[in-house]
């Protein structure tokens, strides 16, 4: 993105202007104008309609010339936002600065917080010369909005084509903002390699589903076929079971195998895990006896996509050579077990986009909280000896403390001096405990 308040764009501006929404679009005629952003805003406020540029034989053109087949070029992408849950002001403020439209204005039908309707205009640095390229950019912008505004959906899909026309707003109650943002398709993560920015066909043959956006990193075609054939809840568990041994559900840095006679598994310095939050539900058993059942706190609407995306970035640190399929499998497990998706907003398509974007993201840094634990309990030890995790933890703590003391205790120093030295090295032990250990070691 660059800032340029002198930028001029070319588009069709209606010869007619309207105080109210046009009721007969067929009679509109357009003329090509090359104008600044501020001049465009003024024309919109006067009630002029706008459209993209088309190949015409005359200076004035109308509905007959305004077709996809006749599309010439566009300097901007226009999106209609209808019946959304945010007012125009809240919508605009919710977007990242680098993703804010160049112009945003309320339409004739807008009623704040009742019937929120407004229009977005994104001005680009280079002309868009094919409808396929235009649709690709428009869809990518919509996807970015969905990442930044949870629950957003584009109701009017017709605006994704370059052949549409858009009313201005000559009403006195119009609200508008504009800036000097001149955008580039890559600002939104748009992959230009899959489209031809010309009036020819696509550079690459594309299939009719989203998998082709990431065809090169995908190696397991059977996995992807099963993924796209999976319906939410209906056969999700079957999918998870089928690939459980191929793509383990990664929730922490993989740890080395530990024998069943060792009660602990030492954690490496780079160990990280995805944090879960739990609550305890009291349950009455045997009369007045109260028992508690633990339940995970599921991710709710508001920041689900961001947390799922962050989880993928963490998994890339846990397993640097992780594949897109593995990330996608983990996302399916996350949705199944840790996401409140009763509204069915987190679709397979959303999971795929998150996996794709996070896998290729090499710029974003994520804050990692270092795990302060030295070890975790070895579950195989508990299973072998039939003991609880707490008992195994106590045994492990004692064993590791013994190993540390054997390495760090200096026989040339007094117990008091050793106590101070151990404290400085982060070893927590009381004077009496250290004395008993020294005695047991016959030092």
C-alpha cells in the first residue's frame, strides 16, 4: 500500500444524478472520467452512479455495453455491504489500517443499527484487466474482512463481478470517509500467479474447488478428497479416526519416547503447548457426596479464527517441517473438540484458508510464553505401576532433585554455603532437607 492524494482513476460516471435510489437502471447512461479520489467522492455525493470501464464505440454508453465480455479495465474494486450487524463507522474502525477501503459511504437504504448498508471502494495501483482477476481480488478482500470481523458475510455476491453498476448517494444524510490509500493486490495476500491480469483466460487451468489454490504443497490427494467430502459433525469423527496415525493431533512440542520405569519426561528449552482452559461442574453422587466433572472452555464467536490461526503458527514452531495437510487435520480436531461452532461459521473452507495462509506466513511473529516446568509426568509409568499422576509427580520431583544435588553440591563448602549456591542456581530446597540429603549420601 502507498499513500497518494494525487492519484487519478478512470471509471464510468452516470450522466444522470439522483436524489433517491434509481428505480429504473436500464435508462442510465455513462461516460468515462479520469478523476482524483476527492472528485469521485464529490460526484458520489451529488448522486451520480458509477461503473467500471468497458470497450465502447461511442463516448456515452449504457446497459448493452456494460457486460463481462465487454469489460476493459478497472482502477478500483467496489463491494456492496448489505444488512450487516455493524454500522458503517464500527465496520470501518474494525478493519486494519492497511486494509481500510479508499472510500466508504452509506447508501440510500442505510438505517444505522437497523439496516446497515454501505459501499466500499478500494483504489489499486495498477489497472485490473480481466473479470477473473477482478473476482479473485474481490474474494480475497472479503476473506480478509472475515478474518478481521468475526461473522461477516457478503450478502450481495453480484458485486464480485466487474460488470456491476453502483448508485451514489445524493441524499443529505450520506456519511462517508475517504483517504489516500492506494492498494496492491498482494496487500491482501492475493496470489497473482494463478490469474492472468488480461482479457485472456487464466494462466493455469483451475479446477472447480478451492484446493487448487495450494496445489503444490498438497501431497495427499486422498486426504484432501476426504476433507472436502466431510460434512460438519456427520462424518467428522470418521475422518479424524482415519488419519489419526498419519497426522497426530499436535498440541505440544513432540517429546522423545521415555521408558516405562522413568516417572518423568524432561521438557526441552523450546517446549511449547497450546493452552486450554477448563471449568469444573459439581455433580451430586451417593446422596450428599459432591463430585466434579471437568469440561473444556470452548472458543466462542469473536476471535475463533485468530486463535485457530495462532495455533497453526505455534504448530509450525513445534514441528518446523509440518505439512499443510497436518495443519488442516489439527484444525479439524480443534473445531471438533475445542470450538463452539453451533453457528456453523467455521466451515471446511475457512479451515482450509487458515491452514493455507498460516503455512505460507513467514512474516508474522507470535509471542511464546516459555513453559516454566522442568518435566511432565510419564503416563506410561503411571499405567505400569498403577499410581496417580500426583504420586508419580512427587516421585519424579524427588528423583530429579537428587540428580541436581549430586551434580551441584560442592563438598568443599558448608551446608549453609551450598544452600546459598543452590538457591542462586534456582534449586529450591530447605536447610533441613539438604541436611538430610547430605546425611543420606554420607558426605
